[in-house]
C-alpha cells in the first residue's frame, strides 16, 4: 500500500555499488537517504551522507562499497501499519521509516509531511451541502444556498446587504463599476497588496494610484493617502493585509472630508474588527475572497457587502449581464457574469458556521509561534493592531539582521525541512503594468524582509515546533 507519490526506485542501490552510486541516489530526493536492496528486491539496509562520512573517516579510505557503509538494521514498518503507529515510531532520530510489503520489499517511505502555508479545512457538512446541490440539480447560480450564504454573510459582517460573486477580484471590480469609476478617475490603493486590488481599478478604465504603507501597520498610510488625492480621485481602497484591519477611523475621516468612496479590500480579513465594527461594515462597500487559501473558502468565490440599498441593487444587475430585473433578457447596461454558483455557496454556508473557530485556531497558532521564537534575534512578527484586532490570516515575520540568514535563505532551509513559506507580496510598483520611478520605502522594506509561515488551521502544535526549530537552529 503506497501512501505518497514518492518514486522510491530512484533512491535504490545495491550492496556492491560504489560510494558514488550511493551519493547520487541520496541526492535524488530531499530525504537524504538511499535504500539498499538485495537481488530479490528486499530491503537489507539504508545509507545516508552521515553514514558514509563516518565510515570513510573510520577506515581512512574511499575504496568502500555500499555494504561497508550502510546501516544494516534500519527501523522499518509494515506498509499496512496505521498512521498513529507510524507517528509514534517516528522521532528526532528516526525521521524516515521505510515501509515494507509482506515480502520485505520497500513500497514507500513514511516521513514528516510537507507543511503547506495554507490549506482548506473541510468536513462532513461541506460534503453534505455539495451532495445536496448535486442530488437536487441546483448547481448553477440559482438555488437556496446562494440566498442563504448572502443573508448569513451580511449578518456576520453587520452589514445590510451582501452580493456574492464568482471570486474576490470580480467582487472588487463589481463594486468599483457600480460606484461609477471610469476612465479619467483615480483610486488610491496601497503599494503593498495582492495585484488584484490594483487590477480591479484598471478594469474600470480608472487609474490605480499607489500610496505607501506604514511600517507600524504594513497597511496604507493615511498621511500618504492625503498626499495622493487629486481632483480626479474618486475612491480609496484600503486593504486589510494578512488579517490586520487598516486604520479605518482615519481613512473614513479623510474620505468624508474629500467626498471620496471607500471600498475595503477585506479579502484577507473576514471577521476582523476595528473600533468595535467588523470589516465589511465600515466603507461604502467591502470585498471578500473565498479562494482556497483564505480564512473561509468556497473554492473560488467572492462577496461584496454594503449598507447602501441603491448600490446593492446596481451590483445585482451588473453581476447578471446588466439584465433589467423587471424584463428578462433586456439589458439596459453592459454588465458582467460574476455570479456565484450554488455549489460554491453550499461550501460557504458550511464554512461560515465554523469561521469563529477557524480564526481562533489561527490565533492560537500565532501564539505558539510567538512563544517558540521569542528571543530569536532579528525575527519579529507582523504588527497585530492596537487592541490585537488582527484575525491573523497568515502568520508573517520579518527576517532582518542580526538574524544569520537572509529571508530567502531561511525560506530555502524551511523548504529543505519540508516546510512551505511565502515571501510577502512584491510592491505593486514592481509590476510592469504599474511600474514607475516613484519610491515606496516602507512597502520595499516589508516586502524584502517579510516571510509568511504555515498557518493552516489543521497545523498541529508539534508541527509548529518543528517549523520553529528550523528557524531557531538554521545558520
Ligand atoms: C485574494 C485577494 C484578492 C482576490 O481574490 P480572488 O478570490 O483570488 O480573486 C484581492 N485582494 C487581496 C488583498 C487578496 O488577498
């Protein structure tokens, strides 16, 4: 029984092979180990770099065969063993356990799992809801789950209306289009964000004007917004980066004083609040994403929330090809097809029920990282806000002197240890469509040093320890 897609044939050697053959086999997989097979294909030993090094030094010669250097009594388990038996067997010393069939031939290797930065947390309720869509035939954008998801999501955010969309980017475009942004207009977006924030402005024909972020929040700096306002400015799009709300009190005050719309990009911050108000209920509109790595997911999916009834009505029409609600197949305006399917919403309804526990898990993971890495010089955490209001979508650290490695070197060490990580977004100004000579020193600073660590709600305490051990000990 194979558990992984690992190809073990490429790391197999024979006892009479030369050391060079063992070295090449070891180099063909990240495990750092080769399997030694007898003529009948049964496992008679394993060999690592360390085994070879020790034997060469002991015998003072390189003229050795694999049989001379191999560990002839490695820990192995039956391929039919249960997961928890394997997990118990594994330890600091025994990282990789060859799994053998009845005849003693290796079929796979049990090892530490590759830890992703993010992964969805799906269960029976998601399965049952999707099953219901398929069984009922309601798989397109009509259907009860779509209506329920919109109603429940609006309630969750404390906003009056919620309009579901096909993804977070279409949610942003829909809101900006409904607010009337068009060519000649400008919208101010942070220089440090995912590209979709700026692209949504570009789709309307308006220009995305970049404003630097603040080092204290990594979010758009209100003073920079003020500097970027012109006669053409129509909207401000603050992004709640990695789950930390932007300074909405000041953003709203600036917008009111200058008669500008505010569209929150809340794609990374479902459930976060500022001054007692949930994101999604503060700006004229707010946009969410339900991509597979976001706080809750519908696979692909998005939502716009608003308290403005007229805006909600416009968005519903534009989402549906601009079709007149009173006259089927009559189109007053050029609209889009940005509808969410009932299958997506079926996932969303189930996910929304567990959102608070998913956020609590992420915050618990952050605490474990903080306590495990406190005192590691040069490693600091993304700010969490004055009253710790971040929902901590992704735990993100700054890697800086006097830490011994650069951010990219640390990412490489993590990868060698089967741990995924992700550099912070490049500033939008680095992308050819938005390139300019203007400098965004704070966005550059954070982007060059920021590293996102695994924050999956499925992460175990032991896995967080494993990740932190790599960060603490890498040199
Ligand atoms: C994910 C994300 C989006 C886009 O959402 P999609 O559902 O992937 O289209 C927009 N803005 C930010 C800040 C995001 O993180």
